């Protein structure tokens, strides 16, 4: 049994009618691309139709909460759930700490404001190696792709708790 990770999904979900938004930041693009692919792979394997996965981008992780809000309110009110995806890597200044906690808090609060499920697709890594590993693309392939977990979480949250 795995100690970390999402664990076995709790039910057979029929996701064939779900509409899912993915909004990804454009910083750290190689890692982002792998995470987005991981999310799409899991969503489609659970029955979400490719044409019902709507992908949008924003500049960096800091912009994810507002982009997610406007995605629901303006661009695609019909989507059931959004996966905002960003990769923050600690540098030599305090940016990392400020952005990590502000974005985390804002995404959490946004769910309660909008009454929509929003998945936490933010990696907050101390090194680039950590981020590569969590996207499943480090040299030794030491970890799985966390984007896949986010895809599964999106389906479960939309079908069990969504409206
Ligand atoms: N955005 C990310 O998504 N990941 C990062 O690792 C990241 N690091 C940043 C480091 C610095 C010093 C600055 C100024 C910005 C960084 N950003 C990063 C971009 C940030 O999320 C935002 O897009 C910009 O600050 C514009 O509002």
C-alpha cells in the first residue's frame, strides 16, 4: 500500500458529461506541460471527453486565483470544476513564501465564494529537482505525476460534491 498519494478511487464515476477547466501558469513550462498532460490522461481515462476539457493559461501562479474566478464567471460558466496548475520553485528572495501562501489561501476561499470545486494543482517546491520528480519527469522517475491525482480529484469533487 502506498503511504503517500491519493489512494484508490472510492467509486466508479461516470464522467462522460463533465466539463473540466484547466488553467495553467506559464512559468516552469516543461514541468507544467507534464502536469497538464497527466491531468488530461487521468480525466479522459475516467470518461471525460477531450472536447470537454477546456485549457486556458495565465502568466504565473500568482494570477491563478483571479484567472480561475474569471474563468468560471466570464469565460466558461458551464464548467463543473477547474484545476488551476502552477509550479512555484523557491529562489533566493521571499517571493516563493508570499506567493505560495497567498495562492493557496485564495484558491481555498474561492471555492466557498463560488460554490464550485477547485482542485489544488500547485506545486510548491524547494528545488527544481523536487518539481521534476512530482511531475514524473526526473531522471530516475522517482515519483508519479501529480497531475494525474488532480484529474481524479476533479472528477470525484465534481460528481460527488458539485452542482
Ligand atoms: N510564477 C510561477 O508560477 N512560478 C515561480 O516559480 C515564479 N517565481 C517568481 C519569482 C519572482 C522573483 C517573481 C518576480 C515572479 C515569479 N513568478 C513565478 C511569477 C508570478 O507568479 C507572477 O506571474 C508575476 O509576479 C506577475 O504578477
